[in-house]
């Protein structure tokens, strides 16, 4: 049977470092609260002069390609996870295809599953490799959250958390896995617990005019933080155990868990519940905040570059976020 394998990975984050001290000048918050409640020390926010979702993704993709010893022209499919595309439409996949200078031969697909988006994208790409339809798939997670944040005291529970960035992996066929499994879930009953309402299409025409939308500020991120937190800690554990059970593996077999970087306290809770050692869990939320669909590929790329992922390691990815959606992937490196 044909399997898929990650053959290259890379990431790119904006130069612009936003410290907790800087945020304290914009809203009623402080470094101690942010570090204690989230673990975040700084995050990167886009510079409008240089950064778009598509061009950050292109930078991450080129690093992944060069680490895989491949060129742009070998890509035959792009799967792009983002909830913050450069345009309302078209999606970011086609903009990345253009930025990489690829012609009309290849397909580009956008995935809008928020913090779980990268694992959903990886799962989609894995299926296309297994069927034999594509041979070299670029899977990307990239986000610019900073421009939709309410950077006043009213929005402080989200403004201090989110950051911008991009991560990319290349998947190719392999005789043995590779990706052992992916497990995907959703529960739309909680859609409004973490969402951006506009520019939604369900409003009457008169209400959907730009000046009305700006008046009501409904284009900003709204999050019921404690509700999201409570569901996250349950679903993360469930979906990791689901992956282990499906593969007849135990939590001790995990070489490295790379969880979506939502909140350091969530990662620490998972670590404690699964009795994993510090060496078995990778976190970089301290430096980048929560970068939604980009968080897992950025963390995976950093962990790999730091030598924390070696051949034959068992890597577990897990995510939870808006939707609610949650997902896991087990990978034999
Ligand atoms: O990416 C996937 C989805 N996202 C997540 O998984 C995030 C999940 N949730 C969280 O990470 C946490 O709920 C937050 C970090 C967002 C909030 O932490 P919390 O411990 O749940 O705080 P809280 O919302 O219960 O608020 C506690 C207090 C409140 O004040 P009062 O009502 O007790 O006086 C907030 O107004 O902290 C206040 N607060 C802040 N204070 C200083 C909220 N945000 C801030 C802030 N600075 N930035």
C-alpha cells in the first residue's frame, strides 16, 4: 500500500516582534497576567509593507522545498489552511501558487478549519497521496490574525494571544508510513464561542454595507476564552488517545507531541494528564503566541531544526479550535 511521508518542512514569521510591554501601552493588561495565564512573552505581527498570508507562506514553502531538495515545479497540489486569507475570495492557495511562479497545471485548495486547519489539510493531502492522484503536495498553514484583533481593553482576552506566521511541509509517497493516521472531528454547536462574524453573507443586504460593519466592529475576533479552554483540554486528550488506540500504541511511545499552541496552560495540562516528560512535548507559544493554523507547522519546523525530531521517531500532532473542530495525526518520521 502507498503511504505518505513528510520530506521537507519550513516556516517563516514576520520580523515585527510585539512584546507584552508594548501591548500594555495599548490596553489595560500587563506582562505578569499574560505570562501567567497564557505563557506568551512575545508574538510576531505583520508589517503591512512586507507581509501577506500568501508571501509568508511562499517563504515557508521555499524553505521546505529546499530542505526536501525539490524545486517549485515538482509540486502538483497545494493544500492551504488559513482562516485569514488575503482576500475574502479567492482563497490563499491560488495566491501561493502565483507567488511560487507555478503555472495552471496544478490544483490549489483552501481549508478553513481554524486551529485544526493544518491537521485537516495534512489529512486531505495524505488521502490524495494514498490514491496516487498526486505525488508532491505542499501543505501550508499561514495566518495574519493581528489585523482583526481588537487592540483595546475590550479585546484584551484575544489581542494578547494571537500572532502571525506561516509553516509548510511537503508530502510525498512512501512504501511505509509516514503518516500513520489522522483523526478529525467537529461540533458546530459551539461555532459562536470563537468566531469572526463579518464579512458574513447571511446578513440582509442593507446591513452588509461596509460602513455598517465597521460601525459594529463585528469583523473582530470574539472568543469565550474559558468555554474554549474547558472544551480544549477534554478534546485534546480524547483525540490523542484515539490516535494511539487506532495504531495500537501507548503514550510512552510518543517521541514528541506537537500540540497546537493555544495556551501554554493547555499544553501543560495535556502533558500532565498523559504523564509525558518535558522532552516529549514541544512548545514555542512563548515566542509566537497562538498562530492558529500556522502554529503546528511552525512548531514542527522549529522542533526539526533544533534536532528534536529524528528518523523513526513517533510524532503526534493535535489541535483544537474554532468550530469547534479538533484533530490529531500520528507520524512515523
Ligand atoms: O486557538 C484555539 C482556541 N483558543 C484557545 O484555546 C484559548 C483558550 N482560552 C484561553 O486561553 C484563556 O481563557 C484566556 C487566556 C483567553 C483567558 O484566560 P482565563 O484565565 O480564562 O481568564 P478569564 O477570561 O476567565 O478572565 C479572568 C480575568 C477577567 O477579569 P475579572 O472579570 O476577573 O475581573 C478578565 O477581564 O482576567 C481579565 N483579563 C485580563 N486581564 C489582563 C482577560 N484578559 C486580560 C488581559 N490582561 N489580557
